[in-house]
C-alpha cells in the first residue's frame, strides 16, 4: 500500500477510484511525460532547476503564477503551467 493510499484510508477517504483532481504529481508528471516535453528526466529535476520546493498541488498553487509560468515556458514545450497540467491530466486519463 502506498503512502497516499494509507493516508487516504486513515482520513476515511479511501475510494475504489482515484480522484481525478487529486492525482499525485509523480503519476501526472511521470518520467515519460517529462522526457517528452522537457529536457528533464523527472518532475523533481524540473522543480530543482527552478529552485521550487514542491510536495503537493497546494505547494504549486502557492507559487506566484507569473514565476511558475515563466519557468514552465523556459524549461518545457508548454507556454504556461495550466497547459502543462491539462496535458498531463489528459495523458493520465488516456492511459487508464
């Protein structure tokens, strides 16, 4: 059982299906996605390059939009964070 599953179970939020709005960053921005859309082998490398410390979606939400959009535009083939996130969600849904 993964840590996320354990945490959901402890919080009484365990469900059969994964919440599409609460997919882990590691699953959304997996190695294949990052290699396809950037020069980075992982989402972690991408964040380190921008000096961002991110563990959750909320951490990303706390980064000023302009700052993160600039980093996404510079380090990936996406114009901004919203485009990158939408493509990752679309790719993840297509695999399921």
